[in-house]
C-alpha cells in the first residue's frame, strides 16, 4: 500500500511502467485503517471518491482531501481475505486486508496489515465486483507460476506481467453499474510513468 500516490491534475493515478488501467468507478465510499496522521480512531479514514483498477493495483482517489489523506494505493499482490458482502440493510461492499509495502531499509515488524472496505453507494456493482475478483485471482495464479515459493518479499509490480486482455474481452457489463471500462489508456501524458513504489506528500497536489 502507499498513501497519496502520484496523481495527474485530473485525479488519474500516474501509471507505473507496463501498468494498464482497466476501469474506474465513481460514487464509492472507501474506508481504511491505520493511516499515518489520520484524525480518526486507530487512524481510520472514510472518504467518498473514485476507485481506479489496473493490472497492478487498485487506487482510491478522494473527491476532497480528508486531513492529509488524498489517495490510497493497494497492490493486488498484497491483498488477501477479500470478500463481497451483500448486507440486508446496508449497501453492497467489498472488504479485505492488504499488506504494507515496506521500504527496503526498514523492518517488516514496524508495519501492520491494513483493513479496507469499498462501499457501492451509487448504482450496482455487477461489472466492478467480477472484474475485481477475477483480476486478483489472475494476479495470484501468475505470481505462483513466476515466483519461487521461498522468496519472502514479492515486488508488487510483478503483477504487471499478468495477462488481462482476455479477461477484459469477456467482461460482463452490468447496465446498472456506472463503472467506466477503459478500452484505451485514459492518460495523454503516457510518457510519465513510475518505476517504484514511493509515497508522496499530500502537499504536492
């Protein structure tokens, strides 16, 4: 995970090398805990905004900053325990955990696992949920084939090698789901691409 990843002025995340954005979904509420500097109990942050999904990660971008929280980056390889919930009296949501991206010179024990939730406040989720779950499964399958079991720390950008074209061609589009699927990469500034995971201070935006 990374707090406040780099964004273009229009709010679109700056892509990594070989990253391909699959979709965006507005009208969601995002909850995450243990955010450094957050005012809420246990670093809990809740914000409304847009989720961007790529072959590498999921990025939530808030409609407006919540304290120092502008955006949050979740690497697909680090997600576990994901679950689609359909409560009777509340809106459908996806919950799960994500492991932190630990800088090379720091110890893993200093970083704890995050819990997140994506709540679908506006419209259905019949397009987003299957694509999200299929993408995570595809990333895991590819990673198991490509990475030795003994390797303790996997580079989250290895997920960029996951073949997603076939999955996108057969994606079901729910007319009640306002998800936007990207048939072409949406950023004209495509030459601006990142190589590593680096947290960015919120003041840059």
